[in-house]
C-alpha cells in the first residue's frame, strides 16, 4: 500500500504575544491574513486583551476563533484582573467558556504566593471538575545566579512529575532549562494537551521564543510525534518578533512559523 499523508486534528493558533509590540487587534488581523486556525489570547498589559467584550467583537469581525486563554501569570501582569490568583483563573475560565476556547494556560505559582502554591494541585483539580475547559500547567525554567539554580516557582518549574492531568509544553522554556524536550513529551504521554511551539539555543536566563527551526530544540520531531499519535490538542505559535525591522519582516516570521508547523504536522503513515 502506498504511503499516505495523515494530518491530525490539532489546530494551529497564533499567540497574541507573538505580534508584540503590535497589539491584540493586530494579532487577529494577521491570523486571518496568514491562515491560522485561531488565536490564543495572552492576557496582559494591553487593555484589549483584558476586555472579553472587545475580544468577542474582534473574533466575529475577523472570523478568527479564540482557541485558548493564557491567564495573566507573569510578573508584569500581577495586577491584571486583580491580585487574587484564583480569581484570575476563574475569570480566565469564564472568558474561555464565553468565547468557546478549549483551554486555559497557567504557570506554576511563584514561591512567594504561599497560599496559592500550597493549594495549587488540589485547586486545579477542583476547577477541572467545574468546567469542560482544561487547565494546562506550563513548564517554566530555573534561573541561574552565581552558578546556582534559583527556582522562583512552587511546587516546581517543571509540572511533569506532579498530578496535573493537562500540561503545556513550551519549547523555548525547555531550551532555557536545558531539558530534553522529547523525553518530556514522552513522559507526559496523553497529558500533553497544549504545545507552545517556539525555539531557542539555551542562552542562560533568556527566554528566546525563536521561530521554530532557528534554534536547537526538536520542534520538527515533536510535531511529527504528535501527528503520528493522533494529537488533538492545540499547537500555539508563541514566538518573539519584537526585534523585527519592519512589519513585513514580522509577517514573514509569522508565516514561516505557520508553514513549519503545518509541514511537520503532516505525518507519513
């Protein structure tokens, strides 16, 4: 029998963070122009990213669905949607439900968020039982200071060995942490529910988010592995284009990233 090309059910989304310093409306425009399947909303400092009414209108206008919500978990977004981390997750879940998104991406707590960190595993499990939206906990990375690892997250930067049913694997973060991304994907198995597709070369303390194929991470093998396993989660291009010399260069980077993902998700069976 001749080989056939099999493309999995996985959809490819554009993170709104990928167009920075352009803004959330620009991400919808570019996702529509380039043919992405949808967007992941990075809830951040941009007021539009925080306003679900506006997001809904943008989605309708550009006919680009919102496929995931990235909750405001960064240091620079500690006051976005209030200070209570659980309230942020509830609001992210409500946004996902309203917009028809399947997933909320969440980082592990910072160590100084002691109460939140203490109840994080049980709290995520409880929230999972309240909705069909999944909460996919993302792998982060330790920081390096004076030849020592400093871990700002609790229970850890790496969620793989904890009881989280859904995990986001970020391939820029594996570069920073020096992790074996293929080994992590293997250990996760069906728990790998969300992929942040980017690249990196492993610069200390630098989260690069390169266009896939421009670094050292096994972006192509992981996509091919997902294709062969019938992966049905999301592939989200979360790349850094802030240094693009022009809008044309930014669009070229986003187009190249999408082409890379589509190519390697077409698996020869």
